[in-house]
C-alpha cells in the first residue's frame, strides 16, 4: 500500500478509532512542524479522541499566535512518558530522523502504539512503523491539508492559518524551488477559508527580537566569501548568541541572507553549541544537493536546505566540511 490516498485513508481510520494520539515534531521546531501539528490536532478534534502535542523544544516566540489556546506541551519524562508509551498512535510531523527527537526517542521507540512519520522529507527513516511521506509536497502542512480533504471535514480558520504559516515558512515566503502551482493553489484555498496574509506576516515577520537583528548584523559583517563568491560561510559562536540575546534557532533564518549574494550557490553556517558540538546549516541553489553531504555526516533535510550536528568544535567542523563544500561548488559551474 503506497498510494498516498490509501496511506491517508488508512491513517484516518486509525485516528478515528484511537483513544489517545500523541503528536510531535523535530528538535527546534519551525513553522512547518508547529503549523502541521496544530492543524492536525484540529482535524483529530472531530473524532472524540484525546490529542496531546508534546515537543522536545519550545516553538519560536513568533509562532505563538498559531497556538492561541496553548495546546503545545514541552516534553517532561515524568509527565509525558506514560502518554507516549500508552498512546494508540504517535505521529511525528515534518521529521523522520530519530536523532532529531532528542530525549523523546526512547519512549517513542518503546511505545505500544503505532509510530508514524508524516513528512515531506525524502528517504524516510525505517524507525517508524508507518511512513506517510510525500516528498513532492511543498511542506508537511500541505499534506495535512490533503488529509483533511480526504476526511471530508471542513477546515477551520485556526487550522488554515497554521497551514499558511507552514507553507510560507518552507517556501521562504514563496521564493524557494518548492513554490509550484500546487503550493500557490493551496495558498488560495487557505485565503478563501479566511486567512489574511498581511496580518499573518505582521505577526510572523515584524516581531523579531533585537538579539536577532544584532546577531544578523554581526554575522554578516564577518561573512566569508570563498570560491570566487560561489561559497559563502557564516560563523556564530556561543558567546555571540549569549551576548546578543539571540536564540540558537535564529541562525536557520540568518543563513538565508548569505545566499542573496550575487553569484553565490552554497551557504554554510557553523554555530558553536558547546565546546564539542557544532550545528551546521547548509543551503544551496538549484540542483546543488546539500542533503547528500549532510547525510554523510548523520544529518539530512532537503536538497537545498539541510543541517547536521557534529560532535566537535567549530574549527574542526570547518576543517572537515569546507573542502567538501568547495568541491561541491566547483562540481557544477552552471548550476
Ligand atoms: P536548519 O539548517 O534550518 O536547522 O535545517 C534545514 C533543514 O535541514 C530542515 O529541513 C531540517 O529539517 C533539516 N535538518 C537540520 N538539521 C538536521 C539534522 O541534524 N538531521 C536531519 N536529518 N535533518 C536536519
Ligand atoms: Mn518542512
């Protein structure tokens, strides 16, 4: 059974007959993870089922408006392990990599319920009993929208707004390569339900912290331009995050600025997250595949946006990766 509609129908059957469903997503959740969870929870609310959204890390503050009733709980073993172990379904949206579940990996692995990844990233991890994956979807939110259509229940405004946040997050505000007719038609559908794009963008894009802007300024000031401008590198130390008051997750957005340089095709951001831990974000343009590189180091993502965490300091991480990134940008002169 691998037709998507069949997978959706099968999942809906399991949802309808469940008593308890746990929803989770990846570490440092983003708009697609959080938006998909809220919309999926709203869909499951139609079926007299207890739904708990349990995440390892809190959502970025600018996403607070898509969870107005505070449904999202932050994982605490004492309070939540029992729920995870006894749930009929544990669904992870926007992620299949078990290493991106943090401390929740153990209880999810031991859960008596059916574990499901509901995701649009390629090559789902076999960790999950069911894998509902559509790598052609612009965002996981789009898949929740299709699941809702399959269910026959109308979508409420709160869910539509959450999906809109997922969509604009993963398409880079309709700029990235995944912005296709399907993604734009989805935006039309969501606006027809009542989503107001301008109001959403005010909440999403005009409430940045001073720390974010300061870190953005500092990191761009030190931007490294390599391979005749094709490779751009940013470096963020733990001290900079601490001093500016930015959040570690802010670097996921800061890296996108680097690719605005004319002629650039790959950007890398090295963020020190401990004396022996470095988080690396990779972004690329067109056919250049940074996912393949991230996977070699235990990370993953999409062709044009991937990430990984290495158990070493920044300098060592740079020494391991920069030559490979240089090789990648020199591989294809036309891309
Ligand atoms: P970011 O660089 O913003 O953290 O992540 C960019 C993309 O790469 C996202 O699609 C995210 O899901 C994926 N990603 C980031 N870090 C990791 C990682 O450590 N492992 C895997 N499998 N994917 C990652
Ligand atoms: Mn996503």
